[in-house]
C-alpha cells in the first residue's frame, strides 16, 4: 500500500515536468517566430525606405572596411556577400553609409517631409549630402535624429530661422558644409556654447553671407583643419583671428577682400599646408615671404 502512495507523487512530478518542458518549448518557439516576423518586418520596411529615396533619384552607397583597413565603395544592394545569407537581410545589415539627395522639382512639400521623416531609420548613415532644399524646424529635427551622422552637407538651400542653431546643438558633427546656402549668420554663435566646436574638423561656407563676426566664432573651434570661406565677406580683421587656429591645414579665401596685411598673420599658423587666394589683392612678395616661413605650404593664387 505504501509503495503505491510513494509512486503517485513521483508520477505527478514527472508529468508536471513534461508539462513545464512542453510549455517552455512552445514559449521559445513563439518567441523565435515573433523575432523572425519582426526581423522580416524591419527588413521589408527598410527596403521600402530605400526605394522611396531611389525613386527621388538619391544616390545610396555602402562603405565597407576589411580587416586590413581598406575601404571599398558599392552602390546599395550591389555589394557581394556569403551565398547562404539572404540578400535582403545582408543589405539591411550593411545598410546605407552615404547618401546624396537633391531636391526634385516634381516633388511636393508633403512628399519631401515624408522622406525627411524616414532619414532617422538609416541607422548606419554617416554622410548625408542635401542640395536645393528648404530646411524648416521639422526637417532639421529629423536630421538631428540620424544616429550615426558625422558629415552633413546642406548646399544651395535655405535654412529657416533657428534651424542652424538646432543642428549645431544636437549633433556631434565632424564636418559641415553650407556652401551656397542662406541662413542667419548669428546662428553660428551656437558654436561658442556647444561641444560641436570640439569635434568640428571641416567647415565649408563658400559663397555664404558671413563676415568677420563668423571669423571670431570660428577662432574658438580649436580642432578645425579645413576651412573654406571663398566668396564671403571675410577681411583682414577676420583673417587675423583665424590665424590663431592651431590645427588649421587648409584655408580657402578666393574672391574675398583679404590683403597683404591679413595674410601676413598666417605665418603664425604652424600646420597650414594649403592656402588658396585666387582673385584677391595679395601680392607675390607677401606670398613668397609666407612660403619661406612655412616651407610645407602650397599656395594657389591663379
């Protein structure tokens, strides 16, 4: 009698274990299925986003770095990979590194807004080139949410009030190009107060309405290496302040009002290796003197 009593709990325990194991397997299977469905959804949505930009004639590139540090560049979707990985999943993993998107006249403002809203979903996008757009706060907000963005170009565009301030405050950008764009010059003052001035290496302001006021601000961006100010209103006063930049390597001043008096200050810019002064009033004598003081300097003054 006691033997039967003893085996009954054992049977119950074995049955409970089987039930628990079965439930665990079912739960794991459901989790795996959910993960697969979610992954497929992400891949499909990403490729839908890619198609939307390709329909707008945007160029999308993938930069791939091998173990030796060599970088290869491919159009999105053309990069080779292991045959056992489905191409859509492989393309999603590699994502888009570089995008060049120009405004198309046939695009409505609503269509452009929708596309700007998609930009933050490009999770590996590092370099973005925009041309011909009207950038308002809503579109600027989308730009600030691109997680890996490091190089931003907004050329031949119009930036509404406070947009540039928002961009400078929100992103740790290494390079910014605003060539040919219109914006409020005083918004560059944001560089005085944000960490952007510590990370900014390249700034292109060609043909922008900037003056010596901007030069005073940029003189605090101590890590600037490349600065293009051609076609601006920079004068000798501004050039004197820019000469303080300790790591400046490339300076473009074509079509500006700088003269011999301002260029002489550049002898105190130790790392300067390239200087462009086309269509300025700088004399050959001053340039020869500058070359003697900075032997590594290459000067273009055609």
